[in-house]
C-alpha cells in the first residue's frame, strides 16, 4: 500500500475537544495507549503501508496533557482508513495475547517495531472472542475486571 494523499483520509474526530496531529513513525518508539477506536470488525481486511515512507501516523489525545491513541493510515477493505496501533498488542488482564498476530508481535519492545513488522502485510478477523480486562476509572486502572469482546487478528 502506498501513502495516501491527506485529502483521501477521513478526518479524525476530536476527543474531549482535543485535536489529533500528524506525528512521525518514530513517535511510536514512546509508550503507546491501549485504546482501540479504529479496530477490526469480523471479515474486514486491513492492509498496512508497504514502507516506512508510506506510513502516515497521527496521535489522538485522550485527555489534556494525557496519553495519546496512535493511529496509522491503512487500507480497510481496499479503502483509505485508520487503524489503532493498540490493536496490535491486544491481550487479556493476565498478559495473554489475543490471536496469532498479537502473539507474533509480543516480543516487540514498542509500537514502532510492531508497525515495521507489519509493513506490506494484511490482517483480518475471522472471529471474535471474549476476554477479561481491567476496568479503568477516568484513566486509572482498578482491580475490577470486565468482559470485552475483541477480534482475533490473523494474517490474511
């Protein structure tokens, strides 16, 4: 997948009045956020950029002076779209990765390495599964668990 022109990409909605901004691929070397606003629905095919030069990355703030959700431009069912990079490290509360893609990327030390390993690849979700995750209260992790239905990412 080659780089999209900016006008081909859908605008990223503000969250809590905070605007997203374009960042470099190297920004993914910092700690990422596990929010997945742009995940994969069952049956969708996500195609990652071919090269680092083709990658467009945006940071979407979650709260003032807080962490950011990192998004990469992808092809979703052959159309320009966004993908939340946190989806590549999906795991349950015990740290068990969900599906073969997340398992393969588990050894990566950061999201930059994860995206580099995904360059030129396609993923899909043929099924979903329910996992237990920690509940967060205004950004603070609690000891309470809650169920979450998530896609099982596989290579397409």
